[in-house]
């Protein structure tokens, strides 16, 4: 009896150790999966551009010439929706990415495959991690939750001028956030398209900080005009927790730091932020890995938009107001479910 108990106890201890080791491995895989995307976001384009230029000066120059030639012929592909790859969108790495925070996608209403949509995604955060995971991968099963809908996450057009990075982005269904691309997708790509626009953009990222729920929206009306011109329904979308994953140095209005950020935003299209997360091996150190905080993206009820080839400013203002009200209502309806107090107010700037 004693021997049997000892064996059972040893097996239980072994199972416990194995489970703990597996748990640690899972966590490290999650951290690595997030870090690879952060590094891709920050340096992949610049690094690949530098490597391509260097290759021109080596014995492998022919490879660079062939890629550059192909790049010229393929230049306009991103403007036509790119080349999404279901294989890439279903990579296991994205499930580790999802589980690190974790990230979840909440559906509140069905979307019709006979309509096109523009999702307004709020807030931007530092990197829009929720937007990427939910709409550029299948980690949260967006295609199952919205069957027949093709999501296109729109980002800075400059990213698609970077070798290799452009292919990486297109494989996830990411496209340039410019009028030509959006016009094409909403008029020449059939129905069932959903273009996700992070409306606040660079300006909103400058105010991203833990504990703050604020959106830059009051004077952002271009997406409403596009929706009216194509009769695409507007879908307010709010990501609870997006601002919690990085800490940022906030420069006051009028300071030299804010002046530099605004100049970058005006002339280059993005605003450099001084931010940090946790370290690669420890949450007690600083690094580029975001903090492990839940991100929950809630997709609201579509606002039916008429097709007006030449919308007036009055038309734009009307539907913009409707959109702002719908976003605030969405926030208020769901805020207490995701850790916010009833008194929390969404700041609309």
C-alpha cells in the first residue's frame, strides 16, 4: 500500500512539473509571438529596404534587380485590396498573440453580405494591436463571426512602399488608407467588404495612456463622406483595453516634444511616441513587449447609409453626428462588462 501511494504521489508530482513547464513555454511563446509583430511594425520595412539597397552592391545584385523589377509591376496591387492569404491569417503564431493579452472580438449584430461597410475603430492606442489581431488574422475567428464579410484593415500608405513589409501586410488583408483604395474596394470589389479605419490616427495615439478613454473624432469626417459616396454602412467599433498595453510619455501642448510630434504627423503621416512596455524576460523591466492586459473589441450596430454621389456638408454632418452618438452609446452599454465603472465617460475630441 505504501509503495503504491509513493508511486501515485511521484506521478502526480511529475505531472505537476510537466504542466508547469508547459505553462512557462506557452507564456514564452506568447511573448515571442507578440514581440515579432512589434518588431515587424517598427523596423521590418526599414531593415528590408536597407538590405535591398545593400544587395545591389554585392554579388547578389541580380536578386535585388529582379525583386525591384517585380515591385514596379506590382506597385498598385495594395490599392486593389492586396493578396490576402488565409494560410498566413491562420498561422498558429496569431493564436499565441491573441492569448498573450488576451484579445477577444465581440459581435453585437449580424452584417449583411449584400452590403459594404466602413468600421470606425477606436481608440488607436500605440499600435492598434486589437485591430490587427481581430481583423488581419483569424485568431478571434472574425470570418466565422461575420460569415461572408471580407475585412480590410487600412493603414498608412507609406508602409506599402517598403519591400517585404508590404507583402507581409497584404497577406493579412491590410490595405492603404487612401481614397483610391477605399473607392476601389467599395465600388469594384463586389459586396461584403468591411474596411476598418482607425479614425483617430496618429493624433489619437499621442494621447494614448492607461486609464484614459478618449477618441479623436469630432473633426474627422472624411470616412463619413466616403461612406455616403458609396452607400457603405458605418459600424462603430470600440476596443476596451487598447490604451492599457503601453505607457507613454505625454508631452504638453506647446512643448518642444509635442511640436516635433505634430511636425512628423503633418509631413510624414505618423507621430513618433516615446513609449514602453515590459521586458522580454520579465514584466518588472522596461521593453517593447506590451503589457499583458485584456483587449476586447466590440463591433456595434451598423448605421444604414444612403448612397449620395455628391453629399452636402449638411449630409456629412448629420451622419457624423449619428455615428458619434452610436459610438458613445456602444461605449456606455458595454463599459461595465469590461472593468470600467458606471461613471466612466468617453471623451470625444
